[in-house]
């Protein structure tokens, strides 16, 4: 036991016993008897065991309490007398109860610390897993547009005189598109910095569900003006705790994935509805769906939709979905993906 813990244990024990003695003395003056005084000390022992370190303070407090009860509140007052008929048995019984209370309280406190440590280790493991998934997704998703930009710019510089105006425009357009995609990826990564690195949590405020959804759809339409989205929100007005910027990013990522990778011109559905004690958000498309072998690892930084199409078609999907999972986990919500027969459905929930 460190000196700090020893001083703290002494202060807690002395303070609790002094307060118990004061309360017992007032109780003794008011009632003229010692009934229930032992229970006051038993409560003090329990509090000492709860807030001190180790078993010793509670056990010592139990012994000291019995001597105080005998010496101050038991006739003849002011002397220790353990010879009265039946008193030794009473003394041992109360002492045993006090020691058991002390030991049980200390044991429960030790178990609580172990549980907290296990939860901390699990949280650390989850954080490491999310970090690894993000790094893997970043390395994959940023490499593709960077390679395309380097290739297109090299082709333009080396063959500028031999290329037609249309071919030059195509190369520059490709560079412009990939640069915009990189900017979108950087925006995604910046949103993750809003998550507390130590606790994997976020600062939440009460936000209007309808306003958050509206802002997310508006931001997406600026980037993809041709995309069609059918939005359904509850008729009632709901305010739920969230980081609005992060949740908007999740909605944008899911809608953009559906628009870019579903392979369907059908409008995307965004349905928001109260589901028990959570608010559920469903993003539904009517395209190719998700390859069955990818469903279990879809949020781990891998491409998500069916195998049809080139790898370029999946550009950026992995990091976007991985960030969605990180954000929703930080909100203590859940996120899932499934096929609904005519396409894919991504759903996430936020506690209300």
C-alpha cells in the first residue's frame, strides 16, 4: 500500500468513526439506550470498506467500533466490560456481521474494478480494430485516385501534342474527378477527429432529426445534383442526442454509396422512424445488392457491393463505410447492411 493510500485510508476511517460516534451519542441522549447504535457503526464500517483501499481498514474499523460501543454506550459507561451475561456472544455476533459487511463490500468493489478493467481492455481492442480498419481502407482507397491522377497527368504532359482536344479534356476531367474524390475522403477523415481518442465517444447535443436529414440531403445534392432521393421522416418532432456533423456525414456516405455503386437509376429511399427506444435510419437502393460473402465484413474497410464492374467502381466505398461504423459506434448505436430482394439496405440506429 502506498503512502498516499495509507493516508487516505486513515482519513476515511477516522472521519467515518468520529461521525458515527457523534451520531450515536446524539441518538443515545435522545433515547437513553443503546438500541440500534451498533447498526450505526455497521453502516460506518460499510462506508469505510466502500471508499478505502484493501480489506484492513474495514476490519480494523469493525474491531474499533465494538470497543467504542462497549466502552462508551454500554453500562458501566466509560469502562470496557466483556463479562456481562450474554455480552460476549453479542459482541462476537456484531463484530462478525461488521467484518462480513466489510469483506463483502471490499470484494464487490474489487469485482467492479475488474469489470471496469475488462471493459477498458475491450474498448482498447475495439479502438485498435477500428484504427487498423481505417488505415487499411485509407491505404486502399487513396491509392486508386492518386494513381489515376499521376497516370493521367503523365499522359497529358508526355503526349500533349499528339492528343486531340477531346482526349486532353477527358484526361483533365478525370484528374478533376479524382481530385474531388480525394477531397471528399479528406473530409471523411476530418470528421473522425471529432471523436474522442481516449473514450471513443462524441460530444452530443439535442438535435432535430428532420433538420439533420435535410442538411445531409442538401449537401449531397450539391455534390451529386442528378441523384434522386425519397425522404420519409416522422410526423412528430423528435430531438435526439447526437453530433449533428458526424451523423450528417454518415447519411451522406450511405446515400452516395447507393447512388454510385448500386447500378440502378431508381430513386434511393431514406426512411427515418422511431423503433422502440432508438431512432432508425434506413438507406434503401434498388440495384445489384451486396455480395453475400461481403456482408459480414462490409464495414471493415472492404468494397461492399456485388462483384460486377471494375475495381474502380468501388473506389472510396471501404473507407466511407468504415468511418460510418466508427461514428455510429461512438454514438452507442448500431449499423447493419443487408439485401432486401431488390437491392441493398443500410440501417443505423441512435439511442433516443
